[in-house]
């Protein structure tokens, strides 16, 4: 069996199924099988898989000087044919594959999702930070981030990059071949492959216990989590997307997930499927451990710095507020597992939701007022994510541990 041809559940005997399940996933997998055995097995299949195209591209550049790698990837991203001519065949194959959108993606058909995002961009970013990213760090993906030190050392930069990706893919045309959303999604695919390359050549990762580092199941879960769960949390905070807008929002993340390397075998096709994948995958994951606690709390405490608050007292006040909103969104049980400070969230979401919706109703009486509010919110996001700055390059991490490397 290869990464390109995963075995289907019906072709596996009960004994061989068990041997494919990494140790850390076995308890959760048994629980998930009780509710959706097919999807549970499909997720576990991908826990043991990397990304053949991206892994081959990274392998083909191993040993090259960092500046040359950066130059080649930049040439490929920017469609510089002369500069890309000397790139390895494997990197060329990855870029060429990514440049051809699948039949199911229509860049114009997803404009309603873009419209929904821009109507309440600040709420969706709050949902991303306070719900989806925090939930993501309750999985074993936190272990790889923790071991590399990427979030604890560069928390502010990492959070800005996550926000920037959300902004870029939600700009109309952002996922076209020339769009920054397309480029950032493919860039993330290469970074995952590079980190996976380092882990698999170190003695720090036990695949029999944890599965493949940054496995494709986690990437699929991230895309589902950032789509359906961001919508879910955004609506709790006061967003009111239509059914059409919600489905288009999900399709934007579906294509971004595809560009990040998620194969059709685990890629959701609708909001309902994305929610199902979240439910089953999170059930398969083991209980959060110390890495999840560190990553989740580091994320919350990075938020004030990302929006430009420097004074210690003000930073602490805002972090406490983010903790409270996050607790309300993810629930007391998960918040307690992450060692959040104990706070009452009674009535908080009801208050925030109705405050937002009332303000929107009032502004609708003066259309120019509502339009200005949307522009102001988006401008603040652009400034805080440093969208105008050369923050994100096409450099790949040159070492496994962030304390061994320059900023990339």
C-alpha cells in the first residue's frame, strides 16, 4: 500500500485494521466507530499518510542552499518561467498540479461566501481564534507545533499568518492562480512537507504511536474546522449568513484544503460533511495533554499583541476577555481541559449576538453608515495582520527547531 493508493475499509480484515491504528488513536477510534464507522476508518487511514506530491518536492530540494530553495519556489508561485526552468521536476509537478482547479470549484460561484465574510469579518476572525484554532490545538497537531517551538516562540507571527490566510482566500479572486490566497495555501502545503521531512529523519517522533507527523488527516480536519466551525461560532457571535453564503464559504475552504494537499478521499464536499468530519476526527483524537494546554494558552495571550496592544495591563484585560469569549464558544468542559481561567460566560453570547444584530439593524437605516462600518472592520484586520507588510515569504524552515533557525 502506498500514500497514493490507500486501502479501503472493505479490503481490510479486522486484524489488519487494528494494526493500522496508531496507539494514541485507538481509544478514540473505537468511540468514533460506534457512531460512524466508515468516516472514522477513513480519517484513521489518513492519519498514517503524508502528502506524496509535496513530500517529493521537498525531498528533491533537500541539501540545496536556502536562498536557492526560496528563489525556486518564488519563481513557481509568481509564474516566472525563466526562473522556474531549473526547478526539480517534483516541485514543477506540484505547482502544475495545483494550478489546475478541480471541476467542482468555480471561483465566481463562491463570491457569496466572500460577501458573508466581509459583512462580518471581525466576527469570523474572533471565531477563528477563539474557537477553531483553539479546538485544532486540542489534537495531536499541537505536539508537532510544541516540539518545533514555532508557536511558543513566534506566536504573534503565526497568528497573523492564520488571519492573513483567512483574509486572502476570502477576497474575490483570492483563490485564482494569481491570487495571494492560492499562493499562501500552496505555501502552507510545502511548509507542512518540510516539517514532516525533518521529523521523519529525527528520532523525536514515534509514528507507531502518533501517526505521520502533520498527517493529511489533520490538514483535512483543519480545513473542515476553519470552515464549518468558524461559521458556527461566527453565528453565535452575531453573523447572519444566508444558506447560500454558508455553502459558498465552505467551498472556499474546501478548495483551500485541496491546495494544502487534502485528497478527495477525505475532503468534505458540504457544510454538513465538514461538521461530520470535525465530530468524528475530534472523537478519534486522544484527550488534550500538556502540548495542547501550552499551545491554546499561547494563542489566546498572543491575540492582544496581534491587534497592537502593548501596555501590560491592557494586554491582560483583553486576554481575559478573549479567554471568556473562547470559553463560551468551546464550552466549559474543553476550556477546563485546556486550563483556562474559571470565568462565568452566562448570557455572554446572547448579549454579543443581539448587540451586533441590533447595531446592524440600526445601521441598515443609513446604508452609508453600514458600508463604512464594514470598511473600518476590514481595514483594521488588514493592519493587524500586517497584510501590507512582507511578513510572509516563500522561505521554508531550514531546521526542525525554531531556536536553531532564523525567522523564515
